[in-house]
C-alpha cells in the first residue's frame, strides 16, 4: 500500500515538473523572411532562393548561419501572391469580416536542411506564451507550400501527427494522394497521375513509338516517371532508355546527356523538376546538342528563366503540359509598388521593419527586383497559391461561424484538425471564375494547357497554347491538339519521326528482334496464301477456301482456275493432232473406198476395215471432249465416249485377227470352220464386244457418274478444275475391259505372225497391239503422277498415240501398195503361188 502511494506521488511530481518546464530555443533562432501578426495565422514555405552556402565546420568556433543566394523569381512571386491574397481577404467585408489573417513565410533556399528548419520554425513560432511555458498549441492554422514534391513530403510527414493542414500549389506527385500517409495534405494542383497519362496520350497521339525518358531522382520525378512508363507500355510505346539524376550529382547529369546524344530516339520525355531542368538545359546548350523534340511537364515548360536565345537553340519547339493560366486581378499592380511599401521588410517606408528583420542583408538580392515586373503575368502557379489562401479563409469562415452583418465569433479556439475537416467540405468560386473544391485524395480536377516554345517573326519568344488536356473527359476526348499550330524542334514545320523500326506495310508482319523492345522489329513478308491488310500487323491471316493471296499479300483474291483449254498452246497442239488424225483417217477411208474392188482392199475384209476406220475417227474425236472447261455433261461424255470407241476399235481389230486365223484353219482337209465365223458372225462379235462396254458405262453413269471437281489439294495457289471419276471401279472396269480385248488381240495376232506374207495382216496387228499396250501401260503411272491439267493431257496423248499406232501399223502398208506400188495390187500377187494360199483367199 505504501509502495502504491509512493508511485502515485512520484508520477504527480513528474507531471507537475513537465507542465512548468521552460521552453528555450536551442541555438540561434530562425526568423521568417516575411511575417505579419493576425487573429489567425497561415504559414508559407517557398524556395525563394536557389542556392544555399554551408558554413565552415572546423569545430573551433560556433558555426555561422546558413546563407542563401540566387533569387528564384518564380517562388518569390508566389510568396507575393500569398501576401496579396491575405491582404485582399483582410479588406473583405464578406469573408472573415472582423478577423485578420496573419502570415509567416519562410525561405527554404531549395535545401532539404533548410526545409526542415523552416518547418520547425513554423510549428514552434518564436513566442512561448506567458512565463515562457510550453502551451502545446501550434501558432498556425494551415501551411501553404512547398513547391517541390520531396520537400512537401518532408513537410507533410512532419506536420501530419499534429494534423496541421498543408496545401501545396505545385507538388503534384501521385504519392501524396495516399490519405493514409498524408491525411492532412491538400493541393490546388492535380496529381501527376493525370500528367503522366497525358504525356503518354500526347506521345501516342503524335504517332511516336520510340522515346527516351529523363526524370529527376526525387519523389516527383520517380513517381511520375513510373506512372508514365507503365502507361506507355500499355499503349505499346517503347522507351529506349530511362535515366535520372539529381541536382547535386553532376556525374549522373553527364551520363544523362551522353545517353541522350547516343540514343536513336528523337523524342525525349523530361519528367524533371524545375532546378534539375535548368542544369540539363545548360549542359545541352554547352554541348550544342540539338534535334531532339522535348516533351515537358508543368514545373519547367513555362519557365521564363530557361527561355533564352541560348537555350532556344537546343530547346526550341519543346512541347508540354502547363497549369492553366489565370491572371489575378490587381496582382500585377500590387507586385510593382504596394508590396514593397506594405509587406517588404527593410524598405524605406517608416515603420515597415519586421520584428524579425534583425539584418537586412538577406534582402539585398530581393531589393534588386523592386523595379522588375516583366514576368508578373507569366507565372502560372500564382493562381494556385491564391486558391490555397482562399480555401483556408473559407474553412476558417465556416469554423468561426461568420455572418456578413454580425461578423465572426472571435472567442472560438480553432484547432488545425478542424481546419482539415472544413477543407474537405469547401466548394466556392474565386474571382477568376474557377471553382475550388478538393476530391477524396485532397486534389483537384486535372486540366492542363498544352504549350509550345516558339519564336515570333520579330525574334521574341513565347509560350504558345496549342491545345488542352482535360482528365474529366472520356479517354478519346480528353486531349485536343492543334497540330498545325505547332513549331517543332529546330523550327521545323514537319513533325519529327521517332520510331525504332518503320511501320510494316500491308502484306508483311512484325517479327520482334531478339533482345530488343517490342517496337524494334523486322518486317517479314507474309507466306504464300496469307495476307495482312493493315499496317503493323502482328500475324498474317490465311486465305480460306477458293481464295489465295495476291502478289502484294494484302488481299485475298479468287484462286486461278486451271484446266486444259482450247486457247492455250498445249490445247491447240492436241486439237491439231486430233483433227490431223481425223483427217488422215478420212483420207485413208476415201482411198480404200475408191479402191474397194482391188484385191488388197478385198483381201483385208473391207467391211471390218471401214468399221475400224470409223471407230478410229471417233477415237480421234473423243480426245476433244477432254479439252475445255469441265461440265457435268462433258465429264460423263469424255470417259464413256473414250471407253466405247476404243472397244469398238479393238473389236474390229480382234475380228480381223480371228478372220486371218480361221481362214488358214479352213485350208486343212475336212475343215468347215469358216461357216462358223462368216461376215454375219464377225458383225455380231464386234457388236457383242461393244455392247458389253456400253453396259459397263451405263452402270457407271447410273451408280456414280463422273462430275466436275475443284481440286485444291495438289496446288495451294490455284484450283485444278477436273472431272472426278465418281466411281473409280467404273473407270478401271472400262480400262480393264479395253486392256483385256487388246491383250487377247495381241495374243491371237502373235500366233498368226508366221502365216504367208503377201496378204497376212497378223504381224501388222501384232505390232499395232504392241504399241497400243505399251502406250496404255505407260499411261497408268503417268496419269497418276501428272498434276492438274497435265493429267488430262497425258490421257489425250495416250488416246492419240494408240489411235495413230493402230492407224499407221494396220493401214500404212496397204496405202503404200495402193499409192506407190500399184503393180502389187493384183490378185496373183495377193494370192501368191501356193495352193493353200488360194484356198484361204477364197474363204476370205
């Protein structure tokens, strides 16, 4: 129990000691650059100077304060805008009517170290309340700043635990949209998520597929470039290189410049902060690197500081996104004189010294700008600072329950976290016409102006507006670009090209180059039968069915139809030989008819000879049915005509062969053979043999007749129009029957070859059958292996060759006697001298 009481008393003593702790500043105080007291206070952090000089750290004496130099004109104008807006609100009778707003503005000199010092100065203030006792209250209600993302991240993380609202006018990093990490952060500029996507949109819109990328090695550059790289990858745009550097890394900057110079990409996307871009432009100008189309972002694309005759040589024609330009009424006049008279410390006006302006040496560089006002209307972030001040004022107006006639309740204590909640609800319009409200991430709607670095005819420079990007519109409408108004790099009127590989024309496809980005490819012609009918086709499409690719491989056209026609050379030659055969056969028939009473004609069975000549004429003519475009009727006619006419022909030859054999059998004593194979039997045998073939053909045509067929298997590029056999059994049955008769005829003729020579036809028939069989035996493999129309040509050749073989072998010797040796065309010569011959002739 005593131990418990002792513990309670100890904690009470420690708590009392903490409450009564005196607050002291460790080291020298850090005074703001501009300040003014008020009922409520808004803090401001701007990089009004660019360079910070560190003191000597010899540890032998107390270090001197950090010194800043080189005025950053843009941020100085922003600080002026903040003061102007506060003074304007203090004069207002409708907004915070009886409340005065004070301000404390620190200069960070563009240094992270000074940024942290400024933050501590803002949060602690210089007063510690009665008796120098820590009161635990922040003197601020909101902070406006910083200009750069990395500094804003430091600011927001430091003030976050205290729930002090931070409103940035130009920190656009998407990383700051995370409400979990930055719950009290707001901004009057849109997130870089939209700017990064806008960069990808303009690159795609202008047809560039091969770009280089440079970014600042800080939160702003790294986050923005990451979003850009992801977006362009989705759009199929390739990045040749992505390099980065920071303002304090000259070696990396040198490598970046070397990479740009050696690269093949002619378009450079520079997601670079204001300070880094100045260093990059300086190096590009020094090394005279030109011919690159720069695509920029809002921190530098409208920076007058960088727009000089020297930099224009390298940067002329630059294109990029800028914050929408809004002129603030009255600010230009205020920045020229009233500011210096009322708000600037160390001015010549009496009573205008700041309580913190212990040394006016820090203001010397700023005083040099007192009469300079050419840039006042060009600073685009001024309206963002103006909106930020009014956003805080409207939040305080609602928290203090202000009414236009009654004023505000001054007794209320406003905590910073209350301002955060009030900022989430505001929605008002400022005098420029813009509405101010914050979305769920603390940002505003993205609306960018597309500007182009141009030189006028009089030699002056200007940022010309050539379009806009509105993220609130649909994707296909959010970018509006007037390309005809753009002046490109080097003063060119023609848009530069930036591709790794030229577009593949229709008829080709893209083939990726191994180990290189997808935008680097070779154009491979489409294979036969495939097409691509659009530019940069990834694959070639095959033509289907009866279509084939044209010569350019960009269109499917109907395949060429091939068949043996009457108009081509091969067809003409075959028609000629067919008609020539018909003519020769007719002439032989005429010759035999004129000499029908002569012994040589009579001795060769003139009736069968004329029937044979007729069948040969049909054989020659049937070859014509194989020429021309196959139709249903021509397909049925060609094979049946061929089969029947050849059987008729072979039947006649077989009949003549049997007659020869029977005639010589009749010469034997007691033989009565010839009465069984007289003229009537000869006619019936020919008719019977032919009818069998007719029956086979009828069955073939009835069951499965030949028909026209488009053969697309043998040739891919053309259609072979041919006659399908229908039933292959029927076709080979026809051929087999012809072959059987020819073989029988050949055997009988071969047996009769030794009979007397004067009138014996057996050896001529034997030779003709030998030619016939040789032709058709050769025909089979040739027919099977010949492609397309040559299959038909082989069949026609076989018909003509066998027909000419029969015609010449059987009739040529007799025609020779009739025409050239008529002395042998006598009964005595034909009968010969033997008795047996005489008997045979009578029977014949």
